[in-house]
C-alpha cells in the first residue's frame, strides 16, 4: 500500500507539515486496517487516532521500530489496539495536555496532539506495547450467558466455570450482572452492571443458570483491587464510548466486593490440571474463553483442542463437559459463539457477535425446544 504521510518535525505544537512517501506493509499497515474497522463499527474517534498515528509514527522511533519489526500476526496481537490503549492511558493522566484536550473534546487537531504525544512519550508507548491488550469486556458476557442458558435448558445442572485468558476475571462474575437478551431477562436484575446488546434472531431459551464455582487463568492477571490495574483496563476502552467505561467501572466495583479467582500461569498447563481433577457428579464443567484463542500459536491451539477432546471422551451424562468460545474465525471475518457439548462432541455455532458484545445474532442449537 503506497501512501503519502504528513508528520510534524519539531516543537510541542505543529509548526509545519512535511511530506513523506512510504510503503506501508505488515504491522504498519495494521494501523490503517484497524482504523477502517473501528470506523465501520461506530468509533470514528479511535479511527482518527489510529490514522494520525500512522501518519506521525516517524516521530516515535522506538515505537515505530517495534511496530514495523513486529513478529507474528499483528492483527492477532492487536498491535493497533495496544497503541490506542497507550495514548488513551496518557490522555487519562492529563499528559501531554494537548492530547488530553483532544480526548476531552476541546479540539480536533488529531495530528498535532498525536505528533506531540509520540515525540514526548515514545518510551512510554513502546513499553506499553510490550504487553497484550486487557479489555476484559463484560458485554461479551451476554453471549456467554446465553450459551449457558441454552445448555441449561437441555441439561439443567449447575456449572463449574473454567475460563482461559481471564484478565481481571470480570466475566467470572457474569452471574452478578443483569442481562436483557432480546425479550429475555437474565442474571441479577438488581445489578448495577446492565448488559443489553442489540439482539437479532430468536430469543435465547429461558433457563436458570446456576454457577457452582468459577475460576480462571491468565499469564498476567490483573486485580480489581489494584488501582493501576483498574486504570489499565479503563485505558483499553474506546474514548468515544463512555457507556463501556461506565459499565467497566461498575464491574470493577463488583470485583472489589467479590474478587474473582484468577490463577497466574500458562492456560494449557492450568487447564490440563483442572481437567484431570475429578468432576463432581451432577455438575456441568464449562471451559469458557472470549478473544483468547487468537493469542495462541497454531501448535498451542491444537494442544488445547486435543486436551478438550480427550477430556470429552471421558464425559458422561452425569458429568458433562462443554466448551464455549467467543472468538474470531481464522480469517477474522466474523466473531462466532461456538459451543461443543460432550459426551456427544457436537459443535454448534450458537451466534454471530460483535467483537465487543454490542450485538448478538442468535441461532441456537438445531435441536433446541421452546
């Protein structure tokens, strides 16, 4: 992709524009691609931020080198969202002031504000990008709750939740949130966290979801009890979607009162240990993951799949096993809510979803009954 870039060379404010022609490829092009995706999904502000970063990136040599030399799939690693999170974090701290003013809606000089931030905070941005995104979007819990309801409708047993890639563990508290799933209300109706995605298709089946236990694992788990961890999560929300930030803050308050059980470690090793433990009779073991598989290598994905198949081979009607995943398709064309049920081993695409849970297009199980 051949492009003409505009960037600022000096000063804390734009003193002049200079032209530069570059060939944008790989991770560098990911900024442009993600900007287009953000705009198409309703976030014009984040799109404009990423486009300005693409134009002004030469002012941040450390960050530029990291992006342009990115190893692996930049889309799967959410490189653009890492940059966006770093800039939002800076704006929330109020420095640089011109950047904070941009995020506060006091001007629309994206290039000037982003240029100044890249030039002054190059090291901060590069350091921030070393770590994966930590969205822990609780709105995705609506799809997971609907899947649990569909399973419970046909097999009404309590669930033992095992979540992979839990981040702060906010979705381990999914039964403490209130949901409006089409015409169906679910969860805790008195909860301050209210999740009501745009619902398409039939309503999910009405069923009580009882969670016997819930625990998760993450390589670098965050804690709602740590102010810096809470701020990191809030920085990954999109600045022009305040409802998401408010919902996240409410979920964090619940997590402070009811700390989720999140273990630090490799998900595959942890899962192997949990699956090897004897499952209580009359309890459905549910392995859950949302936007997690994309961070694994092909070999790691195959390892998890084999592990689940082996555990599924030992599942029974009294000790059932399900896997619920809300993940991008390999070609990243859509996000699917998939559920595999054992002992049968059948896999169903229950829904097509918005990446951050804004809408759900429900399909349900083909053998579902009203």
